[in-house]
């Protein structure tokens, strides 16, 4: 049975993440040898239609192509409320709306992929620093920070969060107090957007605050064939 795939992200008012989502969807379609119309994109927030409506509309397109099996892949890095509660609820509503016409399956979220730590190590391989900070958005859902801390340990760094404690500034202060003078920050975000811009501004402010310390800011995950490979793995999980 031919399957179709809907890549779901948070959504943003900044146009860059949506452009990146379209690009990564194209790469995934290419890797799976599928028509691009069978790999779509959906957004949880900052869109005119709720996600369950987006899923239903996409399912109608795929049924017209003879495809009655739809897999939802959450491109989220944390097991926060969106991944654990919101998206499953939207998928359930979509399944009720389409009935028996299409089977809708929710796949594991991107941050759960066991190959992600190796992917991140490659991201930071060209930057030489004494200490690393893995900067995630963060979530107030209990237990959602643990995967970030595990990931930070894997790359030889410490975790910090944009929306909850410990903050980037507090982590930088801790590392400076220990004696580090070359500190790199890896934004644990999918693509560039409003938050990564704000992070860049925060890093510039920290450079002024600590002039004797070299602070480096790496890029977020970004669009790449390697990321498309990870997403492809989730599809077959």
C-alpha cells in the first residue's frame, strides 16, 4: 500500500521556517522516490486552519492519488506538550473526520531518533571550543528536558533553555567561573527564524558583557540531505 507523509512543525510568523519545511519535504520525497505531492507539510500554530483540518485536506489530496495510508511525522526536538498531547489529539480528530477512507498513523518525533546525536556532532565538528552549550527552547512539561540533557552530555556540553531555567546567560556565567574562555553555543532548533535571531542578539550582548571570553554561535540543524535521511528513518519506524 502506497503511503503519503505529512511533516509537521510548530509554525512561525517568520517566513524562513516554512521555506525550509518545503525544502526538506522536497528532499524527503526525492529520497523516498515519491511524487512531491505525497510529502506535505503541516503546522500546529500560527496558521489559518487547525492541524486536523490540514491533515484532512492533505488526506483528500492523497486519496485522489490512490493513496489511503498517511503517516504524520512531528519535526519536533522535545517531548513537550505539542508532541505528547496536542499533535496526537489533532491526529485523532483528523482520523475521525476522514473515517475509513484513510489510515492515519502518528510516527515518532524527530528528537527521538537515535542517530540525532551523531548528526549534531557533525554539525559542531568544525568549531573548536573549550566548552559547549546546547541551547534548546525548553518545555514546562515534566521530563521533557531529560533528552536535551542527554544530548548535551553526548556532545560533551551542558544544556540551557530559551524559555525555562537554566538560561543561556546563567550557563555562560557558570562556565566562565570554572575557567573556560572559549565557549560555543549550538541552537537546538530545526531552522533559522525569529528565536534564532533573538539568540544571536543575546550572544552579542554576552560578548559585550564578557569581553575576555570568545563566544561562538553555531547554526541550527538546517536543511540537508542528512536531516532528510533521519526523517526517512522515522517514516519506516
